[in-house]
C-alpha cells in the first residue's frame, strides 16, 4: 500500500466513530499519567486533542521508520505518523507519535505510542 494511502487510513481512523479508532500503547499511557511535565493532560484528553486536530482539517505527517527495534517489532509497517498539536495555554505544542495498527479500509485503527511537549 502506498504511503499516501496509509496516511489517509490514519486520518480516517482518528476521525472515525464517536471517540476515533484510537488506542494507546499501554506503556505510553502509563508514561503520560506519571510525567509531571504533562500534568493536567490524560491519555483520554490527549486522544480527544488528536481527534479534534484531525476533525479541524489538519493531517498527521508520515515518517519512514529508521529505528531497528521498531522495524523488528512491526516489519510490515515501516512508517510512523506524527502530529504536532498546539494546546491552549501552553507555550510548546504537544508531539504525538502514532502507528497504524489495523489497515482495514473500513475500520482502521491507530495507536498512540508517544506523547510529550515538543
């Protein structure tokens, strides 16, 4: 599948349903809950920010994966997607790393694997 097709699936997954077809990598959600720099932001709130970002017409950016450990983990999906989201009242935007975990054209799903201030 072409990179642009994957990016369309990522954006579709995020905009789908009531909350989006967005899950969290458990270790990443745990880090968000414990990170004092992200105080006030929860995994659920970040998921909502990502969804709103896409619903407002923004798109994530595709990146080719170069980290060997991630390529070994998921060799059939050598891409990751990034969103840089402005957050009201915060001086820096929120950086999210997202992976496509289900490329079903009818019901795609993404997973947030990292979130931090840029």
